[in-house]
């Protein structure tokens, strides 16, 4: 199992060319397993927020996108639990303050999974395993 950062999820379902070769291979391998791709529910919030602020334009309706994502057997949406919320604010420092990134990193740490991300700030963080 792996955790997908929000942009990795969007790139995987829309334009695989943005993914690194290593990330694309790992996602493809894990997508063959039901529930092999973990996605924090904060990613759906982040996508909706970016669309509402016109910082992200989708080719399909937001609701249709979420319906399609929920129908992909290999994706398991991970709720933001009380534990995840607490762990996101007690991550070993230094880590930047972006709440969505903190929740996604906390999800990867709790799941003991590699996080697929191109975000250099996250990749430089020594307390979560990343792949890009």
C-alpha cells in the first residue's frame, strides 16, 4: 500500500505524464490491489477548495470526479480521524504549516506507507518515507 498526495492522485487519474517514472510504476503496481492506494479524505477537501477558488480547473464536474474516484477499487479513502488530526499537529519538527500536507503526512506515518509526492518540502522531511 501507498499514500497518494493530492497532486499525485489528480495526475494519476488525468495525465500520467506529470508523474515521475518511479512514481507511475509504483502506483500502477499498487493499483492492482484492492485498496492498495490510500488517499486521505483531506485530499477531496483540498481539490474542492482549489476548484472553488478557481486555482484548479477540472475537465469534468467535481461531483462526477469524486464519484469516479470512489468507484476505483484500488483506492481506499482514509477518513481524517481524531488520532490523525492530533498527530498532524505533533509531527516531529521541523515541518511546514500547511494543514493538508500535515494531515497527509500523518496519514502516511500512521499507515506505515510510502507517500507518493513531488512536493520537495515533504520529500525533504526525514520523518516520512516518500517516493518520486
